[in-house]
C-alpha cells in the first residue's frame, strides 16, 4: 500500500501567516480545499481502477493457460 503525503495548500499557509482572512478569502480557501480534496479523490479512484483492470487481466490470463 502506498501513502501520499499531503502538502499544505496555499490557503493553509495564508491562514497561518494571516489568521484573519476576509469572508471572501475564507470562501475562496474553502472552495480551493474542496477542489484539492476532489482532485485527490480522482487520483485515488484512477489508481484503484488501474489495479482492478490489472487484476482482471491477470485472472483472464490465468484462465486461458
């Protein structure tokens, strides 16, 4: 099993450097955080899809032998 290291987003860094963000900056950071999470989910699902395809190929090759 592989593990990914979560990098700090720009919003996390901004909140650390400037704890009081405007409401618009907070909303933007929340949207960007959601986009980052969705992107990571898509990457994980792609890896899972690859593993499943590989397993199916292995099974079909074993049946044909």
